């Protein structure tokens, strides 16, 4: 299986892994990697870097939207093997260390197993390392406020609710928002298409997840790169407000 790499804008690539997306931002020989898929997606992550003419050695930093296993999967591998710093919102740092775990439980999934798509998704998640223990030994909070001095100049935007320290990343120059799981465009457990919140069982605090849609609506961008689902073209404000209406 080869990584499905989509060129979005200059130096910006969306990669579809196995049910989860990650983003590669390039600048010269350096790369920013936003999220890393499931633990079982490691070869896809490495393949996606090669597909854009890069390598794991060239990754200047891993930025994590949030510390669920399907986004954190290879972060510690890159840190331990290549010395790549792993940055998250300060509230998400202990989550990445696994001081605690705010993630949908097996029991919650089983209770929702009657819903279409839930059990096939759960089987895939288990096979891909969704319940594996993959802490990051030394995650770091963002080194400065505002745009980060990394390829793509991403601006972290705190969007709590899915997890306490969930962050989207705004690329003002490219008119792009990397939304992680704060706003998605599809998921195997959802029958809806287009901008939406994930099903309720996935959120640590659903009310805050809904409120964070207003934060995303305030970002000037016309391309949404979600953690799940295809790229969404059109004003991110409209996408976020549409998801809020659906959530209501």
C-alpha cells in the first residue's frame, strides 16, 4: 500500500493514511510533519515523505493536533530515532506522555456498535495500533506564541473539546487550516459527508468541541485539511458554521 499524497498548494501536501490524514509542509530541504497517523501507518508516513522528495532526517519538527493514537502513532519513533522535536499545546503535553488518556474506550465503542460503520472501524483501529501504548517520552510545548519558525510557518490555534489541548494549525499565507479532529469532512463511523464534528463518543468535552467551531470560523482560509475525510474547498468559516448547525 502506497501513501495517498495530494498536492494542495505550494509546499503543502495532504496525506490520506489508513482512516487518518497527516500533512507535510515543505520549505527547501526541510519539512514540518503535522500528525503521524496510527502506529501501523509508519511505512505510509515514511513513503509519503519520500513521495514529496524528503526523508525522516529532514523533518524539522512533528506538530501534533492531539495525542490520540491515530494521530500520534509515529511521533515517538521520529523523536527517538532522528531527534525530531515533537510539539503540542501545553495542555496536550501530559496527554502525549500518557500521564492520562482521554480516548474513546473499548466499552464505549461496543455500546455504539449497532451504528453503521462502527464495528468495521473498530476492527481496523485495533489492527492499526489504536489501543497500543505509544507515549512520547519528551513532548514539548510550542516554543513561542504565534507563527512557528518551521516550514509552512504554521500558527497553532487552540481548539479544545475533542481533547483538552487540541490544536488546529492555520497557514495564513496559503489560506489553509489544518483542523485535526476539531472539524472533519468524513469518518468511517459517520454516514454524513462534508464538514462535521466527529460522533459524540470521540469527544472529551462535546460542548467545548462545538464552541471551538466558532474559533475555526474566525480564521481566514479557503481550504480545510481535516484529520479525517477529503480536502474541503471553500471558506473555512462556512464549513465551521455548517458543522455547528449539524451539531445542534
